[in-house]
């Protein structure tokens, strides 16, 4: 097999990028826990591998994959072809898992089956990719189409197909075998052997008539007794003897041809099916990723191929950003927002606003967009410019509406310490209602210290919080960290328009309202609610 083909990948442009990835030289710290907290696994989950295996910081790999996904979105035939291929490859993998002695008949027949499956996989790819070859723009699929065409049109492949047809026809011609059985003194089977392999099936006969005529050779395929299903009323010894006799006969008759086929399977076919099997996880990743993006588009949502910005810029600018996990659940038009992490605006934002006003949704949207970008996918926005992150860290509440449970404070602080031990200026940190487990005064104080530390590190951060007092301290924090070269912190507000939540995020300073009434309403403890309860 072509050495280049053995190392072929749909998602890495060359062998060097593959090696770098598997040696973890280009893999950011984005783990499955973070993906679960962001909600990405709700809409993009894999069965044969873990999603976090595919993240990269290599911008060339990201560009390469975006071309691949671009082809898949433009040509639905690719996904249809790969979906047909997956069960064929799964059958080959199942055959490989069967640990059978290659000298056994079943193993020979499995070898023939694997060749059939290999031919089926090549035919599936060739018939699916060849008609759309001129439409393909990605180097990945153009290379795959060319290699499959070379295989499908090769003399060796044609000869393989011809020989397979001959051999399978010979095997299918076997309709019955004639077995001779020796008996012991008690008329019990003691040994058995095959007399012949036949192309005609045996039939049940009229026992009395054949005995009376004493003409057992008149029709050698008509039995003197009724045919009995194999295994019925037979002891284990009898069944074993018959099976061994059958296997011995098949082995002897087809030994020469099957041995030659075993050599073919071990060289040409096994190597080429290995090439396809190695692509299985990549195929699933590409198909599932495309399914998500196509579903979002069919719902009328924007997707864009973001402009890739140098990592040193630490940029995340997205116009018309939305949360795809939410978009997949609602039928109404999704609310979009503009978010700008860059040198012209700020790299750290404190987001305040009413409960259920969209703070958590947009916080997760930023993380999901960054993750999709570093998978090489298009991002859920109308337009975007993004720098790679070396990590994504989340600090979300672990319990529902825990606001006064001070027992959780130590756990929250320990998690923040872990984040500070790992982050760099190129990381993305997302905090949602952090420090909600303690009182407002203590929480605001600790949060201001955390923000000051993040400012000195300089990483992109979105801190979504109910601590409206914290927003008033931003100027003081900026002043405090300026001498250390800290990055500037700014504020965002989840808006309310005409007394209703708009779910729009605007870059502004909070107006001083604490939304305490909103919180009281949430828990049914507003003055009006209490009066209603009393008047029932």
C-alpha cells in the first residue's frame, strides 16, 4: 500500500501536524467537563471518541478543517456517502474483533467477508465522491477522491473483484455434504468423515418404499428417512463430530485457494482497510459536526467562517453571536449579541443584569464559539474574528440557585485557585455567578481580588454575576492593576426594555439598580406576591 495513504487524514493537512497533535504539542486545555458545563455536548457528542481529542491551537489545522466542513456543507452528498460507509467499516471492525484461529474454516470465510466489505467500502466512496469531484474545494476531500479513484480503477482491484466473485460462487455452490459415520459395538457414532461435497441438496424420502424396493442408489439425494434439522435430538458428541467432519472437508477441498486468499487479506486488503478504519473517528467527528451546523442553518441561524487573528492579540470579536445549544431547543427567532474582546475595547468584562436575562446564555455562547472555532468548525455568529486560546476554564455554579450555602465557598475558592495556577494570558476564562455561595459583601470583596488577578494575567474573561456592587468597583480595580500592566476591565449589562427582558447585551455601566425586586419576584417574595398569598 502507498505509504502516503497509510498516513492519510481528513482533518490534518500533513504527517507533521498529526504527530504534533498526538504528542499534545498543539492541544489546548479544553476538557470534557468544560464542554459539559458549556452545553456543547448536548448538541455535539461522539460515540467512538471524545470530542476533546480534536481541539487544536494550530491555525493551519483550523484552516484545513474549515475547508473540509465547507465542502460538507456545500455538498450534502459527502455526508450521505460517509453515513453509508460507517456501517461497512463497523462490520470490518467487528470481524477484526473475532479471535478465530486462521486455520479454521470460519476464519477463511471471514477473510472472504472482509474482502467483500473492503470492496463495498471502496465502491461506496467511489460512487459517492466521483460525481462531485469537481465541486470539491478542500485539499482533504480532493485527495481522498483521487486516491479512491486510483484504487477503484487499478488492475489489482479489478483482479481482486474477479477472484472474489469466482471464490464466492464456488462457496455458494455447496448445497450439501455426504458424511460417512463409523459405529462402535453399541451402534454409537465413533468417527466420521466426508465422502463428497455436493452441489445439490438432500431431500426427505419415503423410508418404507425405499426399503421394500431395496434400491437406495436410485436417487442418491433422496434420504431413506426424513431430514432432521442439524442439532435436533443430537448429543454434543454427535454435533461435534459432524462439525469437525464438515470443517475438515471444506478445509481440504478449498485449502489451496483459501490459503492464497489469506495471503491477499494479510497484505493488500488488511492494509487498505486499516487506512479506512483509521479514518473512522474522523469521519464521525466530521459528520456530527456538519449535522449540527446544517441543523442551525436550516433553523435560519447564521454561521460564519471566522477570521483567524494572531494569538498575541487575544481577540474574540463576534457580531450576531448566539448560543447554538439554545437555538436547537427553541422555535422562536433567537436573540443575538455583539461581543468584543480586543485591545480597542477590553479583554475582561463584568456582565450584570436581571436573573433569567440572558447572562448565562451569552457566557456559554462565548465558550461554545471559541470551542467550535478550535475544532475547525464555523461559529454561531454573523461575523467573527478570533484568536486561538491555549485553554478554556469555566467556573459555574454546581447547584441550582445556591445563594446562601456558605459551605460551598471553600469549594468555589479552591476551584478558582486551580484556574489561577493553570491560566496564561492566552486563556479564556468564563465565570457564571461565581461566589454566589456567600454573602454579598464577602463575595464582592473576593470577586474584586479575582478580577484584579485576572487583569494582571491579561486573559480574556467574562464574569457574569448578580453582584451589581462589583461593577461599581471596576474603575478602582483598573487603577489598582495599571501599575502592574493589567489589562482593562469593562462592564456589560443584560438589558431590560420597557420593563421586559430583552436578552440583549450592551456595553454600558449599570444604572445603579440592584434588581433586588427582580430577585424577590423570582422567589415569589415581592410585596405584591406576599399580599396575594395572604388574601387567598
